[in-house]
């Protein structure tokens, strides 16, 4: 039995032992008139939205959000920063909106979850007790894949998959390449944040190259046999950037095996490829807190009960956002928001002694094909046979041709989700 599996097994045993005690504590707190305490670990789209919604649904609840960053930099629209269409500063959101809404913000990192004691331990050494805990840790990058790609390598071959300094580093490298140079994007296999993101990135970079370095090209080394809305992306590339973007699937050497950061050479079954700029996106897994707390299962992500997003492995702990297993839902900001609303409603209902509301989830992912056109990938989801499944595509589904209006829609959507999730 592996270390993580042993940890999860021990925590499960402890959870069973304290289940009755946990219920007794909750009843005792209610009898004593104490306000319910909900702690949320992680202040991205999922965590922040859940905090705001809980406070709206149940104003008397003591809601505390803990995050190590006093200012959050959003990933949506960060590809625009790479081509100078948007500043990184414009993607930052402060925590003031949370505090105005009555959410307590604690600027700290969660060191551990102590489920038996129903508390989280913070890195400064303090602890916060909870009746319900929501964990929204986002993703972590699995360095070491491909071989040679570690955190030091990311300084020369930026992943730019967590918006911030890496985004600026890749933007600078793009600006300094010579005409006729080759830029490579490496896409990992398996579940990842924002599956259409690498192909939007290739589109926008090709648009910039067409204007500023017209003899250059983009290679997409892909460990996947297909990607979201491949037909639409491919048609757009042929129309907008003929000959500038080459997609390389696994059968043609798309899965990278090794990188040499000194020479910026990428290796795959098709041989060695030396490039001017290498954007290596590594495989992903839930944030380290989820793994260390025993919230992740053997395949790496966090199993939850769909109606409430309560963990299947730890009682009174809910997991939302990119880290959880949410069936057919993509790992995206929009999906995280929808999960947060469902989770908040379920927690509020539980604290009031009511059943969780019926599952109703949705998502929309906008992908820019250029700065003037985009496609929207929409989905609605419901609980079927115990799983979250896509049940329909709403009006304006991705089968429509890309329109300039969709690019404006994307900007409007971004402003709206910032407001809903951060009160910003």
C-alpha cells in the first residue's frame, strides 16, 4: 500500500470513529446558540464564490476564507497578456469585496487539515475550528514530465499555466524572437485545467506572429489524440493563419519524452526539435493540500458526492473546483463557480437540517481564435446514475460558426464572473 493510500486509509478509519462525535458537536453547538463556522481553504474562483454565496444564503454563518495570496491573479484571458492585448495587472483581484460582504479573510497558507479535531492548522502556527470545511486548492504542476522539465527548467521554458510571473516570462520570450523562428507548445495527457487553453494560446500567438514575425510558426506537441472543438480550431487556423500552426498528435511524435533546457531542444519519438521558445505545460494534479489531507483517491483527483461536493474520504469536508472529480464537467473557472454555488446551497441546507438541493450545474468556456473572434463551449449537467453527466447543450452551442460577437461575449463573461466570484 502506497504512502498516500495508507494515509487515506488511516484517515478513513479515524473518520468512522469520530462520525458520531462530530454530529454530537454540531448539535451541541446549535443548542448553545453558537454560530456555525465554515472555513474555506483556497481563494480562487471556487473558494471565493462559495464564501460569498454562503454568506448570502446564511448571513449568520461565520464564513472564513484562507489563502496565501492577498491578491489573486485569474487565469481566464491570461493568454491575451502574452500578445500584449491585456495587462497582467488587469487580471488581479483583491480581497476587499469578500470583506465588504462579511466574509473574514485570513492571509495565510493552510499547513494541514486535522479532521478528527475539525480544524485547519495554518503555517504561522495558529488553527481555525470549523463545522464545515471547503477545500478549493486548484491544481499543482507535476514537474519531471517530460524528463528534464523541473522548476528550474520552467525559468527557460515557461509553462505560463498559473497566471503571474510565468505569463510575463513567456510574453517576453515571444517578443524577443526573430522572424522565421519556431515556437513550441507542449500539451500534457490526462485531466488538466482549461483543456481548450493551449489551442487558444496557439491561435493568439499565431495572430501576433502573423503581424510581427510573419515567417515564424507554432508547433503544438500534443500527448492527446484529439482536443476540444478540434474541427473549429483547425478550420480557423487554415483560414486565419495558413501554414503557421502545426498540430502534432502522439502517433506523429507529439508526446514529448525529454527536454534540454540549455539548447531548447525537445525530444519525442519523431526525433529532436530545436526551437526558439518552448512553452511546456506539465501534467497536473490537485493542489498539495488535498493530496496531503487524504482527499485524493488512488488516481490522483478528489472524489466527491455530487449533490453536495462533500468528500467521499473525509466527513464534513467539501472539495470544489479543479481538484475534484466532477464527471463530465471541465476544469474551468465557469465550472468552479457552478460547483461553488451548489456546494454553498448544500452546506446551508445541511446546517438548517434540510436536504441538499437538486443538482443543477453549468459551464461555459470561451476560446479566442483571434482577438476579434471566439467560440463558446457550453454545457448543462445533472445527476444521472450517481454521476455528473452532460444533459444538454444550451442555445448558442459550439456548433455555431465563430463570430466576432463571441469575443465580446467573452469579455462580458469575464467581467461578470469576477463580480460574482470576488465581488470585484
